[in-house]
C-alpha cells in the first residue's frame, strides 16, 4: 500500500485530490494539510511514500517544504502541484528535491498514475518542462562547475545519462541503444551511484548543470 499526504491551501483541491486517490485500492491518503508547516508535521508523523505539495502555501511555501522533506525524510517522494506547465517555480522545486510536477487540472487517472510513478522511484517530467530547463541553463552557459563523478562514467553510461535527461524511459533507451531493458536498469543504477544522485530527476538536473544539454529537446 502506497501512503500519501496532500498539501494545498485550497480546500477544494485537497478534497478533490483526496477523493480521487482514496478511490485507488493501492493508495492510502493518511493526512491532508493546508500550509507548509502542517505538511512537515504530517510527514514527520506518517513518513508517507509520497507527498503531493502545492508550490504556493502560507507559513511555508512548497519549495521550502520540499527541501526540508528531502533533508529530514529522504524516503518521502514529493510531487509538486503547479497551476501552469511552465510555472516559474518548477525548476526550483525540482532542484529542491521534488520527483516531478503535476498540473492542478490533471485528469483523475493521471493523478493516480503520477503518484504511483513517483512512489516507484520514477520521475514525472514533461517535455515542456524539459525545454524550460534547457532554456534556463542555456542562459547560464559558461557558469557550470565540474560535476564530481562525471569523468568516471563509461561512454555507454554517458549515453544513458543523456537519454534519461531527455525524459526517455528504460524501454525507450533500450530501443535507442539496442540493449535490453534490464541492462539499461543496471546502467542507470551505476550512473546514480557514481554521480551520487537519489533518483532520475536529480540525474536530469545534474546533466543540465554540467552543461551536457546544449540543444532544446523536442516533445
């Protein structure tokens, strides 16, 4: 059973999302909060698998809350709620340790799927956000510092890192590189270890900060 907490300052959003997630047999909503401080209390009490967190909340915003959850409860994955797919805070949320983003008007089935994906360790990063990240880092060209561990990657591991950074799934990477999906999983695990990254989202951020992504990524 995947446990979930929901935090948003709009009661209608909390109630709606809570009802949707409770309808899934494998998901359990163990608490809801209407501000960032209350969210931290919930996470400390329940240690949920996933926290669905709004960016804009009173007392403590979603980005600061995400950062504190990552520091104190790293096993809890954070799924950030945004109003627009190009929300100016999306990058900061991911940099703070979020495992993905979700639009508030997302369909019910997509919400359930997103929580399951994040709980499994996958990232939820759409192509529009990927393009936004590329644009942000393009504007900072020349300021990247050396990334520890990057020079230890094999050529194949570097290819896998770039593919992950473009939002490709393990199955898609396997087809692109003509290798088995299990082999891809092994490469991803090794890249995570060498770059000291927790998950695929951190791999994406690391690749951009290292200056590996030079061209916009298509959908």
